[in-house]
C-alpha cells in the first residue's frame, strides 16, 4: 500500500501485546495465536545442506566465497564453492552476535567473551572475558568498540590492548553498538543521553540529554547526516548527527523490531500489523504493507510475527516470519511479490549470499541451508 508523503493514517489496535510477543520470542516459540496464519506459497528446495558442529546457530557473515558462523559450540568457516568446512574453533560459551571482519581479523563475540581470530585459518589472536554483559560490538579501521556495563571500551583489534574508555551513568548499560559518523563516534546508552565522542581518543565532543523523549536509544543507523534510532517508547527517531537535534519522530504504536536503513529508507516491522518504509530524511511514510488485520481477519493474508531482521537486496525486501515463511516485497511500492515456504524450521535470521538469488539460513538442527530463488 503506497501512501503520499505526509498522508495521515490510523493504526488498528493489536490483538496481542508487546509483552506477549517478546515472551514468545524469548521462549523460542509463539505464546499467542495469530488469526488465520500466513499461507505459504511455493515450497523452496534446499540447494545445499551442511551440518555444523552446533545445535544452535546465530546470524552468519558472508565474505566472498566464505561463510563464517557463531554457534553454541564452535566458530566455523565454510567454503561456499565446495561446501566444505575450512576450519573450526571451539567456543567456551555461546557467541550470540554475528561475526565481524576487518582486514585479516575476524571477531567472534557474545555477552561474556570476545575472541579475535585470523580469518584465514581460525587461529586465535587474543580473547577478552568479562563478568559484566558485553554489548553489540563495532569494528572500525582496526579499532573494536564494545560496551561493558556502563563503559564503552576502545580496543586495538590486532592486540586487544585498550586504547581508551568512556563512562556513562553508572546505572546504565551500553547494549547496542555505536556508529561512526566521519571522525565522530555516536553512542546511545541506557541513560537517555546521545554522546558524540572523538573516534581516536574517546574525548567527549558534545552530548544531549533526551531521557524524556526516548529513555534510551537502540540500533543506530546512519542515512547521510541523519541518525535513525529506535526509542524505548515505541518510536523511531531521525536525529541530526551533527548536534543531536530531533528532526522527526514516528510513533509505531508498538515495539519496533529490528529496523534497517537502505537507500534512504528506514524499514521495520511493528506488531501493530505493518511493515513500514519511511523516508529517512523526513520520517514520512513512503509505503506500508499490512501483515496482520486483527479486526477483520480474512484468514489468508495474516502473517506470523517476525523476530528476524529485515534484509534488502536491490529492489527486494526479505521478511522471514516465525512460521518459517519468507515474504518478498517490492522496495518501491511495498507490494508482496512472492511468498515461499521453507522446508524445515529455521532460526530467526536471513543471510544474503554472494549471488543475487542466494539466501542462507540456519536450521533448528544446526545446519547451514543454501536456498536459491528463481531469478525474476
């Protein structure tokens, strides 16, 4: 459904609450019934299926013809050309974050452990253990930035030595990765502040206190000079990256799940029953697609909830729902152009392969699944 810029709209009342949805996701299943449920379209055949050394898999990193993965037991690298494991490294605890790569170094990270490995052979360069929860990390030009409790650490990627640290309020926790804007590091923590730090030395350049607006910021993305970030009160914000000024705010009516920014659009799913695409400069709706009609269920059009982050490639947006249905939307209009049933239960993530029709999933049985969509 395409809307004119600035056209008003009315939200429908959701039939289930954010609390129920989050409880269902945390439990690994759905705690609520979805009216009708989405009907799967064409069944997707699995082109390749490779068993890993893990029972539980986390989002993949693809670099060229190599797939890197974290799990509950091992860090692994797989050759996509021949389907063979290149190497594996045992983990002492689950590494729940997507692997990250900078040059020759590969980062494996979870809430209590960081490990930096040589991407070529998996040999570990150094590790960092923490009793406090570690946040989502960021790699940038040989620096590793990670939240440890209320402190942001800057570590040298090749050696693990600390370059600098920056402390926020003692009762806060830095759970989300900062983002680099030129020579500035933008950080949102649990204390309601937006901080701008010098990337090289951690010096505070400026900060704004917006606790009453957003309480804390989550998932920072840049679109030019606009910082797109989620707030605690079910809103998405557009913030000027030069000074912290709020340029726009969008009330999603419920929890904003894993927004992304691509080609000037901020896209996200809300449990009110819509996928939105907003103009990242202005916050106005470019299009929205109804996923669930709570008031007038037709039984055929309703989707299951989503926990997977949306993915965009070219003119297509991929949305994976918790009933293992892959929905493909047109990025220009928001129309659904395809719907596929995955052949097995999969984890809540999508990884885009090196070719335009390659997709990779992690099965609930610890397998890498390679899917090839028909070329449009």
